[in-house]
C-alpha cells in the first residue's frame, strides 16, 4: 500500500489541478477562441455548468469523422473517446493531429478516453498517459488490475491526469462502490471513480449514494439508465433520479468529464440520445 502521506500530497495537487482547469476554462470563454471555445462554453451553460458531452461508444456504428459530426449536431462541446474511434495503440501522429484538428474545427473538446485496461506494465500504461496528455484530457476511464495501483500512483502524480475506475456492471470486479473505495483509499487522490449510473443501477446500487461514498475521488460520470439488470432505457426514463444526481455532483463541485451514454440502437441512436439530453436539461432547470 502507498503511505497516506502520498494521499495528502495527491489531494493538494488535485485541488491545484482543479483550480487550474477551472481558470483555464474561464479564460477560454473570456477570449472566445472561435468554435472551439464557443460550443464548449455554450454546452456547459445549457447543462448548468456540467461539461456535458457524450461517450463516443454511443456512436460506435459510425467512423470517427461522422461520429464527431453527430456530437456537434447534438450541440455538445465535449466527448469521451472510446478506442474504437481513436486508439492510442494504433493511431499515427499524423492521424492524431488530423483528429485533433477535426475536433477543434467542430468546437469539440476531448475530456476523457476509455475504458482502458491497466496492469503492471508501466511502458504500456505510459503510452495511454502520453496519449491523454497529447489530447489534454481531464481523466482516463479505466479498468485497472489491483496489482497496478502502485504503478498508477506514480503515473497520476507525474502526469497529473486522474485514473477514473469504471464500474463495469454487477458481476465486474469494480461493480460496487465499496470495493472501489477500499481499493483506492490508501492510494493517490488522483485515482478514483468514473461513475457509470447505468451499471450501478444494474448492480442494484443507488448511483447518488455511490458518488457520495467516493466524494473527492469522482473524476468522470456516465449518465445512463436502466429499469432492470438487462433493460436499458433513455436517460431519465428509468430508475435514474437525474435531479438528485445533478444536485449531488454540483454539491461536490464536480468539474470532470460528464458523458451521456446510450447503448441501444447503435445504427440510429440519435433520437434516444437527444431525449436523454432533454431530460438532463429538464433536471438542471428544476434545480435552478
């Protein structure tokens, strides 16, 4: 286990990083850097300050360029990229530069990337962190092995990019928030949670209680809804209490990657995604 003094160091650096990112976002809005700043700022305003984006897995049926067009069509300024759209292990520098230009031209800010596996292979992990640094990501969504945590302590401290553990369903090793808390509590404060609300619901866990339990270590949010373990619905139409969720992340001053996710109808998901986003906006308005 990493000593607790490392936790305190990580917590201080995390606070500094949050302040820096907020200041950078404010500066971007102030100077109005074309579409890149305008769309992202407008998206945050429409969703009560949340960096509302989409997990691009929702658009997995479409190639990268077309998927990014659809993100822009949804009026979103942020995206969490999944490797099927931009794979750190395969993309060339030239292709990555083109992808960055494409997103900038559409006013889309990449906020997270995943879900990525991590084990004790530091060289492989560094490739993911270097990719995240190149894109300016806020977090890396992850499925780390328990044996990887000491190595990840080192890398999150060096890169100042959080590892956000994704709770990948009721039968997964990270399916319960108590398990995640036990795993991270003696490690760097930049190792925490990517809260997938749908997977928590599938595991019969209240997503709001899960986020409360991991207070201070929530770096990502996937807004997804289910009415049973195997039946997904539009976000806000099932068991997910969007109003309570948004109230809690606001109370925690959450400024991480916030992604709508809709896994149904991959060939034509836009209507379901739009309906979910509408429900999020309604929940935000009800809290105003």
